[in-house]
C-alpha cells in the first residue's frame, strides 16, 4: 500500500484545453476518467472565452459541464475572460502548468484517449525525466501498421494529439516567429519536412503552437517517444475544429480504429533515433500521400487529377513554391477538392 501511495505522488497533472464543443469535451473527459490513474491525477482545464456571439451558447454549455466534473484527484477550471485564440491559450496554459508542476500531460477537447494513456504518459515521464535527449512524449503512433517488435518509436518529431513534457524542455520553446523565419535555412526546412513527406515548415509562416514546439525539438536535435500502437484518436475530424474543414469526416483515419489492449511497454534505457522505423514511416507516407516536395531546381508540373478513396484530389502544381500549400472546398456536398499548390513530385 505504501508503494502504491508513493507511485501516486509521481503522477503528472493533466492540462485539458477546451473551447466550444460540449459533446467532444464530454467524451474526452469520460475517456480520461476510465484511466485508473485519473483518480490520483490533478486536472486543470483551460476554457477559452467566446470569439463571437455565435459561440456564446456552446462555450456556456462546455463550462456548465466542466463545473460538474468529478473523479479526479482535483479539478481546477481556468475560464478565460476574453478570447485568446488557440495558440495563445495553449502556450500560456502549458507554460503555467510547467511552471507550477514541472511537467504535464496535455490533451485537447477532441483527443479521445485509451484506458492505458495516462499510464504510458507517466511511465515515460518518470523514466526519461533525467534524459535530456528526450523532450517529448506523444500518445499517438507516427503511422498505422508499423512492422516492428518494438513498443515505441523514437524520432525527432512530436505530435500534439495527447502528449507530455517537462518544464526544463518547454523552457526552450521557440515562440518567436520572426526569429525562426529569419534563421531557418532551406536545408533545415528540407530536413524538418523529411524532404516534403511531412510538410511542417509551411506552417511556421503562421506559427501554429504545435509546429513551433515541433521545430524547437527538431532544431535542438532532441527526440520524442511515441507508442507503436496509438493510445489516442482524434474525434474532431468532423469540421468542428480550428484546423479541419467540413468533409474531413469522409477520410477520417480514426473512425474504425480500435485501441490495443497492451498495458505494458518495453521502454529503451538509452533511447536513440530509430532510423529503420523512421524510414518505414516515410515510405508509408510516400505511398499514402503521393506527393513529395522537391527542393531542387524548380520545374513546371502539369495539372493532374488523382482519385483516392472517395476523394477526388485536384493538384495544381506551379513549380515555384518551396513547399505545398493546400486549399480544400466541397462541391454540392459530394466531392472534396484538394488544391495542392507547390513544387512537387507526383
């Protein structure tokens, strides 16, 4: 019993970020409560204020639900008095958690977690707290269907769909957009994007908080731990989120995903980047995406059409942009047209 109490003291707080989606928020909280560690974990919720009149009702519903939450060790709700927006709300909230607790598990209102999620997060936070090469723990697998006998993937990218870190790592967060854009070189962009397979660098232009954190980890040569089998899934691919348009549900990869029953993981004692697994991830993404950014000599590419699943993808490739820029729209509610503008190899 004494050992159990001692272990409970090591549980990291959970920071939950919510806005105007009451049903998503309810599902995420209920999933967290299924985790055995929830009853011994502090929950701190950051609720952003309405952006406009149309959001007032939903934000009120979210906050009414939050006021009734129980089942955690403690619940603290920070209700923003003015709308901060996604990135400022996240950065301020994460920084506050790190300053107060020294580490934290970060979840957003559309991240549905497995019953083993909190166990995995806390195991990794405790095991790697003194390993300064590890800056991030993610709850999501980098890719479906990885062929390996390993339980975790170690690489230089993080994913914000359920993750954790420590204050001494987060203190390095690169939050200066102008500084980053002035310093990053074409070679660094290419490496950061894995040659275009994972095009993150275009998002540095508007400096989404998660891409800025990803860049912080990458530019410092640090690593992230991810499970091979995902312990989270995104339930926000329904057009309700900040970064997803209507029609996204048509190609929701998580719709039929079932969480693994695994609740024990072989965690490496001296984690290094898994080059073979990274190559496997890149090859899978190449096959799935069909587009790789070409950073070499610009060349004109023709207008092309691709039929992928139930999506008709229309690619207009100018050949003069260093990265791919995507625009999507719906036609008569039947097809989603994806415009990819940029220099690319098909």
